[in-house]
C-alpha cells in the first residue's frame, strides 16, 4: 500500500503540492486550519486564497522571468496556472484573475480528486514521523513556528508585508479617471483598457505625499524589527525614501494619455486594476499600506477620481515568517535534520504567488517520487524553477538571505553562442529559450 503524504497549509504552495502528488498516484491529506482557525489576512476557508494582489504578474514567457515560470508550470500540469487561466481578467500583459472564482475553482478541483482528503485540525508541532510538506506560508501559526524554531535550532527570519485596498468600481468618478493600460498594451480593446487611471497635478501630488507622511500608521510591538520585502513595500515606506519615489514607482505617469485632457500631461497617476470578473471591484495598484483605517480613507480620497470612493477592503499589514533555507534545506527541499519533512512556498524564502506555487509543485513531485521509490532531482538552474530552488537551497548567502522573486539574475549567464553579448531583449529571449529546452528535458525524464 502506498504511503500517505501529509501537507500542512492550503495556500498556493500546499494546493499545488497536493495536486502534483495526487496526480502521481500518492494519497494526500491536506491539513488546512481555516476557517476553524482564522488568520489576519484570509477571509474564507477556500484553498489558494489570494490575500494581497490579484495578479500573477507578467505573462510574457519569452522575455520575462515570471512569465517563463508561468510557462514551466503550465508545461508541468500545474493546477494553480490552469485555474488562473480559466478565471483570467483583462490586465494588459499581466495575468490577473477573479480572486474568488479562482480560489473556488482550486478548492473544487482538490475536493473532487479521489486521492486527496482533508483535515481542518491545526497542526501545532513538526511531526516526527511520516511524509510531510510544510507549506504554511508567511502566516504560519505561532505554535507551529515555535516548533520549527525548536527543531531547527535557528530563529525564523521575519519581515512585514502589506496588502492594498480594494475600491467599489461604481464609486470611482469616471469624469476624472479614464480606462487605459500603460502604453495601450494588450491585443484586445478590453486588455488595452484594463486599468482605471487617476491623474494628479504637481500640487495634488505634493499634498498627497504630505498627508501620507503625516498619517497615523500601525505601530510594531516592542522588540519587533520591521524589515520589508522590496517587492511589496508600503507606500509610506517608499515616500519616506524620497518625495519623488512614488512618482517613479507605482504612480509613474508614463505610457498614459488622459482621455479627458489629452494635451495635459499628468504629474503622477494612480492606477486601479480590476479585481473580479464582474468588474465591480478594483484594487489600487502598488498601494500596500500600513496606515490605520481612518487615515486610509482620508488620504486615499485625496486622489482625483476617488473623492467619493467606497472601499470593499482597506489595506493592512501583517508579520510574515520564513526560514533560512540555505542552511536548513537540501536540494530536494528536505529539512536536513528531519528529512521526512519538506518545506515549500513562501516560508522557504521565495516571494510571490507563482514562485510559491512553483516550489509547491516541486515539493509535491519530489515527495511523491520518493514515496514511490524514485529519486527526482531538481530542474537545472538554467530553468525558472531550477533557479529558485538553487537559490533557496544553497545559491543564496545565508547571512543575508531575504525573500526573492524569480528574476534572470538568478540564472547562470548565457554562453556567447546563445546571445550573451546581445541586447537585453535578445538576451532575455536567450534565457527563456534555453530554459524551455532544459525544463522540457526534465519533464521528459519523469515519463
């Protein structure tokens, strides 16, 4: 009788790991404490719930590292990408989804699988026996986090993550705002108008920055150190780095023409991206925040077009934890001192929905292979998945290890014959061509 694989956590990584292992023929028990035990950020008990952005970022698989990761996950039969594609929303060149429909579809697929069963009991200790994957993500419960610390003899690292607010579309003043994707990107009219844009002149921008800097913000408990992942900085932190930082970041006005005043160049632009298939909800792009709720409504209503906005969800901040993977995990994602336990997802020090799901895909396949009496090596470091697993299991400097998105800087350099000395776009195409070839070989080796 085939041994059972237990997976703790039903987020992106845990859901994908469960799917991959079950598809390989291994029985799975997926342990997810929600909704019995709530977290700060989650609203439901569904699997793969999206708690921050509703975007999987760029879907360009020829010149973008995260788009390449999308391609690899599709090639490997990934559940997360399949459901994302099924519930895609127009977002220019990005892959954005209807978050509720997406997580509902992932949940339905997992619950319908004959080899997957479920437990909503909270797991508070690292198991001493059996086959386990810990995919509890950045909101690992306090008891389990403490058990991990005791087992590893190392302190879990921590950083603070913020979520952006969501606005009811009907409350946006479209006599001020207009619909347009940056540089009119997209193949259809719907894609080219996927974003709502709110313009600011210089005086409005300066007043907004003043209010942002002066607003009441969430305070940290004594003894906590607030480090942030650079890819998800609160807007207040960006503003504190310089008054022009936001105007060159999420509020940059480039690639946009005000439909109401085409001859007038905005000094800054706030973009909102559709958050559900109905188009009734929009999230404010890049506006993760640690402002208190009262301050958020005051400050955000200073944005032209949002003066009468109503919010379906305000932003917030929470403490994320991850392990020092380079010192703790081997290249099969196993905990060195307890090799019956693998880690996957954000808790390993990857950042982003797709990266988390990708590490779940690898952990699920590796665990299933081991249970079935085979050894599955990781993909080559020249692939997107391989570059990530290499980074977290030995490629990164342990002393300065921080959460990382997939990027071409993690890939081995191109040989000159593959375009190593060409322009950036050609070089990126060289990276993706090489990766697709090597990832296809990795998949073929498992058949």
